[in-house]
C-alpha cells in the first residue's frame, strides 16, 4: 500500500485551522485524507471547510452534526435542530447538501487493521452491523450496556476503555484536551472549536500533527 493514511478530528467549521493543518501535512497524490465527521456547525464557516474537503479529495465520514442537519433537511422537523443547526442550514449550498449525503459511516483500511469512525462502537457487537445513530453519537457505555453521552453518565466508562479490538479504531466526537490513545483506539477530537487543537494522525508512521485554535469559538 502506497501513501499515507491521514485522519483529522472534528473540524466544526474552523476553516482557518483546517487550512493551516493541511499546509503542514503537505499532502501527496497517493495519501488518503479521512475527516472524522462533524466538519460543520459551531465554528466560523462550515461552507469553507467543505470547500477545502472537496479540494483535497477528502474521504469524509458522517458525524452526529451532519446527521442532524440531513434529518432536518429531509423533514423540516425542528426536533432535529439544535444549537447552530439552523444557522449552518442557511449557509449550506446545494453542492454542500450533496456532499453531506455522500458521507460514509466508516472507512476501513484492512492492511492496517483499522477502521475510522466519528463516534465509536459498542464493544460487544460486530462493528459493521452497528447503526448510524450509535456510531455517530456514542461516548460512554452506561450501566445497562447501552451507548450514551458523557454528560448523561459522567462516571460511566468511555466506550474505548472497553474496546479490545481488532480492529484499531480512529475516532473523534468526544472532545478532550489531549489525544486519547489506548492499545486498540485513538481519540483525536482535541476540541479545536472550543479553543483547543485540531489534530491529525498519520499512518503508518503513527505521528500526530496539531494546530492551535486561533480562538474559542464555542463554549
């Protein structure tokens, strides 16, 4: 397999940081650039992020924010619209909706024995059979063994703490101040839109590249 696999965590509209990180990565024609979902919402310009993703031929995964926007786009049901959704909705162009519709749920690299996903997986079920609602949103496993949000069960274990592979999982969605690297997974949402960093993970060399957020856009 030629080229590098480069995964980038949640961008959330932070187009300047995304552009800066892309410049540092010096992408080559045979690289695979995988964006781990939540390209949109909260930050300064979702459309400019999507322009950069298209320009660099990124493989973009579906995040919970894209999933919500698509549901609202299809139904106009306000139950799907949360913070910044309507603001982003008004900014998106027809080509952006086409792009969101084509996002993948997962990206597998069998030669590296890994899979990329936005949120994560339930540990005791085949990852390929898990639905979008689970794998775009899971953060923790609650006491009933169900997927949940960190805010709802702050003492519950992260799904990654219970994931014993294979495959190795690269994911975003759960923002942390630092990269969360375990034997069988790495979480690279380092909270750029909250004033943290935008993180890329490069394989096969297993190297991280980060840029600092220019400011805190969302709290």
